[in-house]
C-alpha cells in the first residue's frame, strides 16, 4: 500500500510541476495539495503550492515556501523558492534575505548569483548588483539572461551606458529570440526616442511570448478586449514618453512646469509673453504626466519597472 501511495504521490508531483511551468496555477495547487495529503513531510509539493500562489499574486505564498524550508532546511532550493514568491509579486526587498542565504549556501551557482544581482538592482543598489552579476558571468559567461541583467544594472550607473549596450548586444547574440531580452531592447529604444524600432522589438517579443505584459504596454495595447479611455491616454503618453533627449527634457519640463505659472502669477507681463509661456507650461505638465502615467498603468498591469 505504501508503494502505491508513493507512486501516486510522484505522479501528482510531476503533473503539478508540469502545470506550474504551463502557468496553470489553480490546477497546480489542486494537484500539489493532493500530493501533500499523501506525504505531508515531503517539501516539494509545498514549494509548488508556494510558487503557484505567487503566480496568482496571493500573499500567503511565502508561508508555503517556509513550510518547505522547515521540512528540509539544508536544501537551498526552498530558500530560492521563498525568494521567488516575493519577486513574482514585485516584493524585491523581502526577496533579498532568502536569496542572499541561497548564495551563501551555494556560492558556485551562477543562477543564484544572477538572481541576487537582479534583486539588488530592483532595490536601487545597482553597484552591488553588478558585483554578483559579474561573478555569475565568470561562472557562466554564455548566459544570455545574466548579460541582459548586467545591461540593466549598468544602465543605472553614470558613465556605464556603453558597457550596458555591449552586454545587451551579447545577450541578443546568445538568444536572439528571447522575449525578455527583446522587451529590454524595446524599452531601451523607446527611452531614446526610437519608437518604430522599439515597436518592432516589442512585436518580436510578443510573437514568442504573447503574455509579455511589458511588451504589450510598450505598444499601447489595451488591457481588455475593448479599448477604453485609459488605453487612449496610454498611447498618447507613449508618444511623449518616447521623445528623444530625455536627460535634458525631464529637468527642463520640471522647471518650466513650476516656474512659469509662478512668474505669470507674480509678474504678469505682456500678452505675447502669456501666449508663449502658457503653452510651454502646459506641454511641460503633459510631458511629466506621460512619464508618470506609463509607469502607473504598467504597475497596474503587473509590469515591474526598475
């Protein structure tokens, strides 16, 4: 009888693991819970429940990963699973501790080093993230995703844009059809004002993975079946978002949006000054609004901006 139960457990575990990879989270949880009922001390189905719940954005997900850790504390994979339950829900600061523990337990694993580097970038610590990403590339120099993450980390540091481009090109060379890398390329191009090239990259990412929320956002695709008012505003905002020379436009727009209305109120001048300055102030506010709006809509759709 014990042998039959174990065979049933293994079958349920394999099926749940497959369904998790297929992003069928509800069915994953159902099968994993059946497996737990047969052998509650085995940590593997607990981890599957944790990751499936994280995929559904459920706050209870870390509790199931902690159950896996309690049953097998020496296994580094359960700490990685705990970290993943946070990263999948955009809780990067909470993910830092378990992933740091995983790297300490297995310092020669390039995947753990790479993920810790990405978490640090999301925690606004790109310089520290670069160190772990560099270590990961030393262990596995042909990992395209780590090159993409290194590009992301370097782009957050002054004077490192050229090196960031080299890593992004290397990532594309290693995996030209990777939707995550294509998406990064799309947003990089969009930020530089190359809107048509960015849209091409987004469409190529969606061709490989139609669920890429960040790529859908980049082309201004509607969230639902019907186009709503927010989708129209998003498309207009993306046009302003993709203007070139953002490094100059952002501070200029911020100053104009604040200073011009104050000048008009405190020192009213001629009608010519009013006719020129008011449109400039309005355009400045529209530009600032577009930058904020793209981020807000992105977060509502689950896009995790760095």
